[in-house]
């Protein structure tokens, strides 16, 4: 058969059409499934926050019911920022607790993660033991150690997951180049752990800022105001002084500070990711 006849036969063959499968959007018709979780979140978080904002705009002293519930606008906020001599020292204590606990937890968590990332006998059991919080004698600095040790297991698990994702070829290349253990970690491994560290710092900042129970069961805010933090001061204002309006104001301030801290950290992570892709 000539090439001309073959070409004619090819062109006259009926076109092979693939069967078309109708595309169905994933989850179509199931968007209502998230409504229970959304309602649950609104009821437990948004409604209490709106009520706290409303209470913060009023003066309400449970010890003096005859004063009623007068609207005072932003007077409670001005009182806290300007006229309350305890507010700024307590804010300093809160920031000191957050910064100190995060730094110690990062250092201890990194050391534990590096130790447990090595092929040693009983590594699984040691990982379980390392997640048990430890309690020390209460004092001004021990609050930081208590909170730091409670967060060390979380940091360890995050950093350990990052270490196990580091390619073995990279470590072998560093070893061939003659880098020692510290140089390998600092110049090769540590830059690859930026995301795990950012996650640990983000969650640590949000949750350590809310520390209450450790202070309540150990120092009760003392001696004096040295271990008072913003959440504990809010509790004392509400249930010791019975100044509900002032306590609501402190709570709103705490939420705003935590939101700004989280958004700042997320924005920093986003900018670094964009710069790396660019």
C-alpha cells in the first residue's frame, strides 16, 4: 500500500472521542455542614467578646448597686491607660513572662529535639517522657520557668518534626565539606527550621499571654504585684474589687494586644515567604 493511500485512510477514520465525565465540584451541596461549628464558635467566642466590649463602656460596681449601670464611654480605657498606677507595671510583667517563657522554651525544646532526633535506644519512650510538664518552686522567676517548661514539649515536637523533614543528603554534604556538628546545625539545619520556629513563637505568644492558672495556684500574683499579669489582674479586678466595667476593659485590651501580636507575626511570616518566592 502506498503512503498516499495510508494518508487517505488515516484522514477518513472516524475521530476517537473520549467519554466525557461530568465534573462535580467537591463538597457541592454540603456547605451547610460547617454551620454547627460556626454557630459553636460564635456562641463561645464572639458573643462573649461583644458583651465584654459593652460592659467596658459602662461603670458597674457590684458592691454599690445603687450606682446602677451608667454609660461612661471610653472613660474606663482612659482610667487604665492614664490613671491606674498598676496597669503599665502589670503589662511589663506580662511581656516579660511571654518573652522569657518563649525564649527558654525555644532553647530547651531545640536541645531536646536534637537529642531525640538521634538514633538512640528507647527514643520513643524518651519522647513520651519529655512531654511531661515539670513544676518548680514558685517565685517571680519560677513562673517563667514553669510556663516555659510547660511549653517546652510543644516546641520540642514542632522542632523535631522539622528536623525529621531535613533531607539527609544535605547533612551528608555538610559532613563531606568538613563542617562540625555546631556549624552543620547553625549554617544548614537552622535556616531550614524557620517555619517550625515561627509556628512555635506564634502559638506560644498567643497562649502564654493568657497564663492564669499557674499564677493562681502558686504565687497568687504576689509578692505585691510582681507576678501579676494582665489576665490575672483582670480576674482580681472582677472578683476581688467587683469592678465589672474595669475588668471588661482589661479583658478587651488583652484581646486586642493578642490579636495585634498574632497578626504582626503572621504578616512577618507572609512577607518572608513572598520574598523567598520572589
